């Protein structure tokens, strides 16, 4: 009889296990299908975005039928940049105004969404920011293209996930899939796309995440090659070289790249605070950046736009050192102005530009071999070093060099300055520009997913409504009896409408002669507002002694309930398990 019961229970458990496994398999299969769909959609849009923006830029700025110059003495100024950049900046400002957006959205928001419990992105802000970046890039803004593509990929993923016919899938993984697809399609580097999404956005590795991101990235790369609308702009032919010839130069690139990256990021953040200081509305600020681009473009048009052609000429042919220095300073300042004042775009392409120019400058120094073939090695190493610190992805930068050049030697050469640059910037500035932007918004992203969730969860969700209520007119003897019967050492004096009066401790009532428990209310008690987050409560509990804490609305004075150390510990364990499910499975 006992054996039969055990056998039946075993069959039931086996049946439940099969159902669970089947559900897990189906959910995983659906996730991979959606990841492939995301990769395909993002790849198509990314290519269309890139080719359209570049062609419009070329048509507007390099059209032989569209020439207007202003001669001042012996100086001839090209008026086209001013006539294009200013109207485009006005269009960007008006777009922000009509969409009623407080700011533009980018990779920092993508990172936060991936770590946020809800995992949602502002769809209007995301698609609006993509359109704004398209106008900016087409109109000559000195910004990048990859940041907007990354955020667009994440926004598309978030949009698809919210559809009613889509089963519940991990928000961070599907957001990461969109990010990986954007990098894969934009650079033609599928492995770098996978690594970037893990390193910068998800910040953890799990088998489920790796599989989905790989499918999305490969789908994007395959679709990009099949359609062939655009070719990756930075593909290079590698040359053979001896590492000993450039070791000193590489060692010099590292700290100099760190200085440039730090100056670049600090300037962007500083200029981003200027509009509010001079009482400009966010939608009005792009006009200033438009004028800056127009005026600079009249004199030095090479620092406008993405600068891909200029960068390729710097990498492949030796330039004048004064010209290179002008490119470096001009691009650094103008890009910072554009992003700081909302003539919106990314920072990845400008960081690559700055690094490439730095490498070309180092090549000009007498410490470098005169072998002209080494120019591309140093330029690529500089590109990788500066960009790795700006986006906070040193491993991605190494893989990107490997995929774009197809050279293991180039990747090894770039590793040295990348490590030095990342080490310096992480300790003097922060992990990346995106992390610093989030920190300025009050999101401690560097503290990890646990800290973010602890700051998100409100203590009101864990309030215990069962507590011992006392009337202010209750005698001491009756109060002692009530507390003893309830098997608690603490009670709370509240009025009929739950208005909180104070906290009473059993030990303070024993052998007291003055009548009325209202005379023995604790004077330095800890009271928590229901809108407080779990992290705040944990910090308060570190110095708390007692059985429970009253949760009282500080505005209305109404008592919602109590919270105990056990309740807080339970909440913390729930979050810990949730993070474990995200990061380990």
C-alpha cells in the first residue's frame, strides 16, 4: 500500500516536471524567435537610417549646384553650413516642443530600463529622439549615429514586448537583443554587438541572455549583408608589423586617450547644465548648437557631421600636425556643444574620431618608427582607447578592432592603450559617460542591479496591517493586559480615523504611577513614510532597536501599518532571488 502511494506521488511529480520543462522550452523558443524578429527589424531600420542620413548630408553640404560663399577681403566663407545647420536645429527644437519632451533619450535610458523592474522605455521619447538624431545628423550636427541606433533598437524591443499577443519574456534580455542588433548592423560586427549589449547594458552573463542576443545580432548581420544597403564604414585592411616598433607609442596613447576622454565627457556634462542656468527651455537650446555648427562649418567643415570620410583619410594617409590638432580640438568642443545643447546624436562616432586623430598625432612624434604603415595601427588603437572609456566597454572595443580589421595583431596592439585608458578614466571620472548621466539623475547604476531595485521598491508594499491599537485614554493596567494578550511588546496610539499619535513600549509602562498611557509615548521614535524605498529603510534599521516601526503618511498623519526587521529581510531576500533568476539563468 505504501509503495503504491509513493509510486503515484512519483508519477505526479514526474508529470509536473514534464509540464514545467515543456513550458520552459516553449518560453525559451518564443524568446529566440522574438529576438530574431527584433534583429531583422532593427537591422533594416538601422541601414535605412544610416544611408538616408548620410545621403541627405552629402546632398546638402557637397552639392555642386548648391554653392553660396561670402568673400571678406581675401577670405572666402562657405555660407551653406550656416544656412542648413540653423534651420535643422530649429526643427529639432520644435520637435521637442511638440512632443512635450523634457530632454532627448539615449543609451543611458536604455541601460536604466534594462535594470529597472518594470523594464519600460518611453516610446514617444525613444522614437522622437531617433527622429531628432536623424535630423541632426542629416543637418550637419557634429554627433554620432550609433548611440541613437542603440536606443532605437531598445525602444523597438520594448514596444514589441508590450504587445498583448507577446508572452511574458525577460525585459532586460529583449532590450539587450535590440541593442546587439543595432551595433551588429551599424558596424557589421555581430560579436561586438553581443559583447556590447552584455558589457554596457545588461552587465551580466547568462545562458538565456547569450542565446537571445546572439540570435538577434546574427540575424541583424545576416539581414544587413543580404540587403547590402550600406557597407560598414570603418572596415580596414590590416598590415603586418612588429609590436616592438610601436610599443612606446601605444604606452603614450593610453594616458593621452584618457585625458581626451575625460575632457570630452566632462565638457558634455558641463555644457548640458548651461541651458537651465541661463533660463533656456530645453527646446530652445538646440538653436545655439545650430549656430555653433554653422559658424564653425563656414571655416572648418571637416568637424561637421559624422566625419567618417575625414577619419578614414586621417587613418590611411599622413596629415599635417597642425591640421590634426585643429581636428582634435574642434571636434571635441563642437560635439560637446551639440550634445550639451540638444542638437541630438551619439558620442561613439565622435569618440572614434577623437581617438583616430590622437593616434595620427602620436604617429607624427619622433618616438614612432617612420614606417608609414604603422599610422593605421596607432590610429585604430587610439580610436579603440577613447571610445572604450566613453561608452564603458573595453572588451567590446577590443572585439570591434578584431572584427573591423580581421587582425589579431591589431586587437593585441589596441588592448594595451585600452586597458591604460579605461583604468585611468574609471578612477578619475567614472565607468562611462552613460553611468555619469544616470548618477546625475539620482540612479546609482555603478552600485549594481541590487541597489537599483532596493531604491525602486516602496516599503508600503510590505506593510503589516496587523498591529496593536491603543486608545489615548486607556489606563496603564489595561494597556499592559492588551499588549500581553497580543503577545507583543509594542502598541500604537491611534484615533478612530487612523491618525497616528505615538508608540508605546510595554517595558515603559511597568510600575508607572502617572495615569494615562499618553504620558509614556516614545519621544525619539523612528517613523517611516510609506513612500520611502527599501534601501532607505534598511539604512534606518542599522541603528534601530525595537520590535517594529510605524509606517505613517507624513502629510496626512494617517498610520498605514507597521514594518518589522523580519519583513524587511523577507523583502530583501525576494529581491536577491529575483536578481539571481535574472543573472544566473
